C-alpha cells in the first residue's frame, strides 16, 4: 500500500486512533481511494459471470427499449466517462512531470471498467426480460454507501481549508456521487413487461411474478389483497392465479425428469422372453426387440430404487432452494446474537464518560437496523420453506397418483387403496412439515451453544 499510495512514514493505511478513538473519525486518504472504490467493483466482477450464466438459462422474453432503460444506460455511461476523465487528467499530470500516486491511475481505471460492465448488464437484462435487477440494486446501494463516506470527508476538508483541494477532482466526484444516487433511485423501479415471454397471460395473475426486488424482499406485493380483504370479504375471483413455477404441472414435470434420471442410473437388468407356438410345450425362444408380448422375468433387487434414491431425487429437485433457505437461517442466527453484543457495547460507552459521543449514536443506529435485517431474513426463510414444502407435497402427491393410475394387478395386491390414500394424505404432509422445520433442527442447538457461551462470558466479567 505504501507504493500504491506513496504516503509518508507518519501516515498509515489503517489507523485505529484516526477511525475510532477520536472525536472526528475518518479513514485515511489511501483507504478512501482504494477500499471504498474497490469494494463495489470486486462485488460486481465476482457475481457477473454467474449472473450472466443464470440469465442465459432462464430467459423471460424481450423488453423493448424504455425510458427507464435509456436513463439507466445513459447514467452508467456518464459514470464511466467521469472515471476515465479523472484517469486522463492523472496521465496528463504525469506527462507534465507532476507526481501522482499509482492509485489515482488504478482506481479510476477499475471503476470505469465496472461502470461499463454495469452498462452491459443493464442491456443484457433487458434482452433477457429482467424487469428488476437484484444484483445491480445491491451494487448501486453499496456504491452509494461507500461514496457517502468519501463525500463527508471531501466536504469536511473543503470547509476546513486545511489542504488545498483539486477543483477538477472535487467536481468530478460530486458529479459521480449525484449520478450514483440517481442510478440507485432508478433501480427501485420496474421496467415494462417483456415480449415473447413463455408466461401465460392470466386474467388475475399473481403480482409476485412482476414485483420488483424490493417488493419481494418486503412482501409489499401482498399489500393490495390485504387491504381488499380488510374492506370486504374475499371472493374466489379475488384470489390470484398460481405462478407457473408453483403449478402442479410444472412441478411434476421437473420432478418426473429427476425420477427418470435416477431410474436410468439404477436401471435393473431385464431378460425378455417370448413364448411361441412351438410343438413342444417346454420349448422357449428368447427375443430381444419384440416389446408386445414380453415379460420381465428377472430383476436384480439391489438395483431397485430405494429410499436413498428418493432422497437424491428430492435433493436434485429442491436442493438449491434448501441451501438458500439455510443461508437465510445462518444470517438470521448471526443477527440474533449481534443485537445483544451491540447493547453491551452501548452500555459500556454510556458508563465510560471519556468515550466519544458519536460512538453511542452509531451503536444506537445499528441497534435499530439489526432487528430489521433479523426480521427480514427470518420471514424470507419461513416463506421459502413453506414454498419448498408446498412444491414437495405437490411433487410427491402427483408422482404417487400418477403411479397409482398405471400400477399393475400384481402391484395392486401388494398395495391396497387405503395404503395409497394414507401415503397421499398423511405421509406426504409429514414431508411438508419437515421441509418447513428442517433448518430449525440444526440451528436450534447452535443457537443454544452460542447463548450459553455469551452467558458464560458475562458471568466471568462479573
């Protein structure tokens, strides 16, 4: 970092006395021009390949070039121009024998490339029918938060007049901050519906399909029917249609493909025989191709599908959704223990009269934000688990019912109608209940262990 920023021996990249143990906290100049610029860049470059691959496999149609898309594209292009203007200004200074640290070359180049990538992603999302981008929304929010710290420092330095500021760089940053702010605001809005989409046009579609990322996170798409039910009793016409991904037809189709793949892996050895009208009663002719009058006489029992095969099919069909719900549970558990630690820090700051006042205000704000994220992750986890349980129930019931329609007479002797009904009504319901409570099985012991550990720490301090 010393070579990158070319600071003096007395300066540091990270100084605790400058950022925490002071009445006027701030980051170092090198930290401002490296970390605060690079965090959003690394995030977007790391997530973009996976996001593009996802969009290639999950196209939703084509969105015509709208005013919102034009505004987003123009703002991103202007941000790239601002970054490269600062880069060319640094190069011009270096060619005129004005010493400039290498960070003033690397950071504008990296941020400019990131803005160009964001511009390409905006257009690619439009081509693939994405109306609201979660990836770019998080990117602009993180960029804005990092820019707020830089804005405070630049305003403080400009008011103090302790150091002569570069007017061009100051103006370029102010333009950069305003454009990032406008881009962040535009990212909250939805684009127009796509053309050539495979989604059916229902008379009363579910608003979740067209909801923005913020609406999905806060469940604001559900507000309309809540107020409608508050004013008058709901009727059957008021209930939304199911999304395509929640219909039994789509769920059973995907689940059946998983069954077929697993069946081919464990396909039993079959020997087909055909009895011909031979003169001798014991004469048997074996054929391989005729399927009309063949019977399976020999199967290897070890190759039959068992409980492990069913678990593999469920894992392949719903494994990614379970992993996402587990991640939400991990985040909820983490925020569950952050709040008590923040409360402990706040009490320590209130007891210590020499502690800076701003620290107590920061901790109080974090105490407000932390429960909000805790509630957000918990409710998103519960919603995801209920959706997984519903889809799992639909898949199992549909598979059992489909099998019951084509079961042979020999199979009917082994499985009565009561057993099939019991399997559909009772046993599948247990699987659905397990899907909604599965993450609590492993998170509850971890929560108890951490709670006992923190209590033990408190007892030691007493």
